[in-house]
């Protein structure tokens, strides 16, 4: 099953999560959704990025509980954008469901960014760095 999860992540596929007796399809964020989430929850997104950059962190319950304590007002809005539901619907979930939804949104997008976008950004960085180098052709600064 783990191999199938990798294939889905590489394809940009999402997953489903049960929330308030409904099945919510969580997909990698679209550009417009990412812009909305950045505007609505920059500190929340920064917390997720910091969490993702820490290797060996195994205490998800502490992390997500702390995230909700620090950024609880932003969480429903961010989850609403990511799930396609409204913030009031998200607020009606219990804590366990909300943590599960947070984790699912995070995992789907972490895999998507790590496995699809990170290599793309690396190629762009290499192109930009290559474009900045001179190969000896063209004008050069005056030596006078």
C-alpha cells in the first residue's frame, strides 16, 4: 500500500477524510487556494513549514494541539479553503476530526510539494543560475 501512496503523491492525487459524517476529498492545493491560504493564515503556514523542516519530530499530537492553540482562529479558514467547505462547517467538527483533517491537508500537500514541486523549483533555480553566468560571449565590462 505504501507504494500506491507514493504513486498517488507523484500524480498529485489527494485522499479522502471523514469529517462530520461527510467524506471530504482533499487534493493538492491549487494556485488560487494557496494564495488564499497564505493571506488567511501566514503564521499557520509558517508553523507547518517549520514543522516539516524538523527531522525526527514524532509528536504530532503536541504539534497539532499547539498549532490550534496558537492559530486557532486561522485554522477553520485555512481548512475551509483546502476542503472546499465553509469555515462554520469546519468549526462544527470535534477536536479529533479537526486534527485528522489538518493532518490530511498537511500530508497531501507536503507530499505534493516534496515530490512534484521541489524538483521543479530545483530545475528553475539551476536555469536561473545558469542564465546569470557568462560563457564569454557578448559584452563584458570595460577594463579602462
